[in-house]
């Protein structure tokens, strides 16, 4: 009898635990694993756990209620259901993770970019839609794969797309897209060899919904004059990181500026906390503002400035609705007509 009870207990435990352990779909990758597909040398890396991100209220609403009000490409489809039917892709279920890399310099007029998308898709079906919508303008062969030139309203933007494998699409500037194809063929080096950036990326929780690392602060920002009413010394700023997660209907995260300048860091945080206190004075009329400010904390150390935030989904929905209403009211109010005084006519 005891053995039967033990066996029954184990079966019950397995029935409870196994469904709770969500298995990854075939071909699904984490953003960390996807870094092996990103070519070396970027100045910025950004990643999304897209399934979690796309199920946030605002994104869900944008897909299902505000489809036609969004990106220009959305107008090619009647609604989200039409998009799914034609492409065979449900953005909330079939897109797993997205990693974006930026190359060159922030001072460049047109820095090079690369997006790596891990998803479930039918290449023939998706390509057919891209061609029928005239998104694909030309194609060429590179590294044993087809490289597609994408249509752009900006003639200075040269964009390419390639189907890297059954679970990955890459798109962006021609050079990094080609380098990503080379990596797939075991040629070249990935971003994992870019120590100048990876030393910051390695410290981030890459299981979060979103993370970002910038390893090269723009020179103009670092050379901004310090002093005056709002003293800001960013001369020693070297990197910026961010991480955000969404759990139990709460968005929480951290922004960090890496700067080996203890006195300057403290000065900036003191100034920001002062502005925060001023903003809190208006909380009686704007309760959402008070709740927002209460969810933000600032601190400094010898080598960094840190901002942490904890914001409820309910608050984010309120702020989003308020911003939308304000934008609509501004659009509805005609701009005042500027009157120009007429010069008196010369005497005849």
C-alpha cells in the first residue's frame, strides 16, 4: 500500500510540475545564444525577448485595435488577422527574440545596423508576400545564399535581408548582413570577441525581457561644457547599459551610466533628485506623475550613476492613455495664424 501511495504521489507531482516547465519550440534561441550570429565590432547591442514584449498591453492593443494607425507597412494589410493569414506569422507566438547591433559611430550620419530575428516562419510564403507587396526590389547571390534588397523611402538607406536558416532572418546594412552570412559559414568573428563591448554585456541579466549596452559614449556628449545652473560632467563617461523585465504586471529595471568620476556622479544625481522633488510638487494635480516619480530611484558610486524603476502595468496604461489624449487634443487644435504687419504704402 505504501509503495502505491508513493508512486501515486510521484505521478501527481509530475502532472503538476511538467506543464509548468515551458519547453522551447524547435529552433527557438535565447538572445544570448544569438550573439554568435552577430558580427564583431558593434558600438551598441540591444535585445528583446519578443514573446514577452509583444504580450504587453500596449503592444497587444497596437496589433489588435490600432493596426492601421501604426507603421506605414501595416497599411499593406487590412488588419492583424490579414497579416497573419498572408505571412503565416503570429508576432506574439512565432517571433522569439530580436537582437539589434549598431556599427560605426554615433557621430556618423548613417551608422550601419543589423537586426537578427529568431522566429518560426515559412520562407517561401514570407518571400512571396514581400515580393507581392514590392518590398523586395532586387536580389543577388552571396556566400551561397540569396541577398534581397529592400525598398526604402529614403534613397540614402541601403537595406538587405537574408534568410540565414530555418529559424533566423537577418536584415540591415549590406556589410553587416554579409558578415552575418559569413559567420553562418564559420568565417569571421562574432561580437563575443569584441571585448570593449562584451565586458559590459557580460554583466547584464540576458534572461530579462530587454537589455541594452552602449560601449562608446558620443564625443559631443562627453565634451559638453560643465557648470552653470545645472552642472553635468560626463567627460569620463565610457558606457551605458539598461535592463528591463516584466513580471507580475510590474515593469522593473535599471539604467546605468559607467563613469569613473565619483564627485561628478554625485553632482549629477543630486541635481536629478532635485528635479524629481520639484516634479513631485505637482503630484496633487497629476497623481500619475507622483506615482511615476515614486517608482524611480537614483544613486551614484565612484564608477557609475544608477537609475532603478518599478512601474505597474496599470500606471503605464494610464500614462499611455493620457499621452494619447494629449496628442489627439494637440492635433485637433489648429495652430495660430501668425500675422505680419503690413508696411505702409509709399506716398504717391
